[in-house]
């Protein structure tokens, strides 16, 4: 995901300019905004104070929009307040900056949009920031991934009787001036749990809390280590029920305790959400899901099966998953990968099966050996 936000505005005035499609100035009852769907992101090309366009990520897991500090400086955006914010597991006070006019897709514009300035989020896909969940949770809307469109219906949406309907789908928690989040039931091992919907997450599914506890998945015989800090586990999940559909052969990240209290059972990410059209009716807190024809993307996960940390000039192995290529190669926790590039190796371990990673491994005892670690679909 891009980040998790728990936004507590410092002044009521800041809330008055928070991102809200209800304040869009439109020319027609149905507003159609072009979106771009990549493997990892949903993007809208936006004008910021008449300049651009630049892509912003649609992040339904975010309660407030974010803006790269470099773009804040380039546009000369003014700070209108400060707010404590939780971003990528770290909490600090952020400058809140005001974009006087935000244009979405060159179709509609909003007078006044608030963003948190950040210098440590990688939005990728050349994006310069993100749009919060309010893009779809403030007025009736429809994310149509197949047609590459976001539709807003200020005067009311069309009939959704042939869609899967979810009641009480919106939650505004500890977040008075931010956006509401969306939730929908996910059935795992015969039990349904409300899971957050996060288009900003590149993971198929994250499970935690009771949803994980009651599933029995933590004891899966094969797993790769995952976040946070290698303490999570990545497994292959046989099936779930979501949006009136049975989905099979998924990659799930398991974390016993969710780092986000408002997403206590977990998150459904973009690789699953893109396979559905998503419609909202905020006035009644209803969400609607309909399977589209887009194929499931190829799953991505750590195909080496080991978690690595920095260790001076070297890379240290912290966790090795059972049955993984790293385990088969005899790599154990505490081994050092001499001369390995930390960031490059992390990216390489996500590569396709059959990729060969040449490594120089030094054991705790001091012996060094060279191995060719071959990535595999071991889950």
C-alpha cells in the first residue's frame, strides 16, 4: 500500500478544504473522469493550480491525500496547518498544504484540496501524490476498471439491482476531517469478516486479527517471510469468497496483529479489486461490487523465501521460509550476503521463477561459499 493514514486535523478550517468530490464544479449530472490502470496503481492525471497534468494515485486506503515535497516546493503551495499522521508505520507531524484548484482528468475541478506533504513515500508510476478514499466515498460513484473510467453521480446513481450489495460499508473512525473507508465481507474458511478495500495496496490480500486466527492459515507448511520486519508470512491461499464470487489461488500476507486498528482484519488490495467494478452510495453507506472481465494479474511475492536486513556493507539474512529456495540452498538466518546490493536484491527476489541470483554467502562461523539461488514458485 502507499500508506496508512490516521488524520486528525488541527483546525476546523482545515476540514473545510479537505478533499471532497462533493465540492467539484461539474457541467453535467454524470461526471466521467478518465483513469489509468497499471499493474500496481490506479491513476488520475490532474492539474494542480492550472499546472500539469501530473498523475495522482487513487488510494481508497487513505483518509487524506498526499503530495511529494518536491511538488509542494515546485508549486509553492502554502502550509495551512500541521497534523499528526501515521505514514508507513511511522508517526510524526506533517505540514498540510492547500491546492487552490484541483482538476481531475481535465474534466472537473475542485476549488480547494488539502494534502499532507511527504518526502518519504514512493508513489511509483511517475505519480506525485495520492487522492484519498473521499474520491469515491463522498458522492455516488463507480470505478469501472474495464472502461478506464471513474464516474461520479452528484444527482444519484443508476440502478444496481444486479450487483452484489454490501450494507454498512463505510467507516469514519478517529478521522473527523478525513475520508471514510470502504469495507466488504471476505469469507475465509467458512467465516465472513469485514475487510478494508485499498486500491493503493499492491498486495492481493492482507489478513490479521480474528480473520487470521480463525482461518488456521498461520500454520501453513510453506511460507515466505513478509512485512513487518520479516515477522509476517506470505502464503498461497486456496480460495476466498468476495463480491459474490469465489476467487482461488491467491497470495496472502499474514500479520497476527494489524498495524492499523481501523483495518483490524486486513485489506483487499488492487490485484483483487481490479477484477471488480466498484460502486458507492454514501448516503445509505452502501457499496456495490460486480465482477468484470479483467484477468487476474500474475502474482508477485518473494520467490527466494528469505527476509534480509542491512548489516554494514553487507546484507544479513534474518528469516528463511520453510521449503523455500533459500532453505533448499542451505541459507540460514545469520548468514551474510557479501557485496550484495540491498535494494537491488529485494527487487530481484520478486522476480519470476527460474531467475538465478548469484550470491556470496558468509556463515556465522566465517566460511564463505558461492551459490546460484534459483527463484521458484514454491508456495
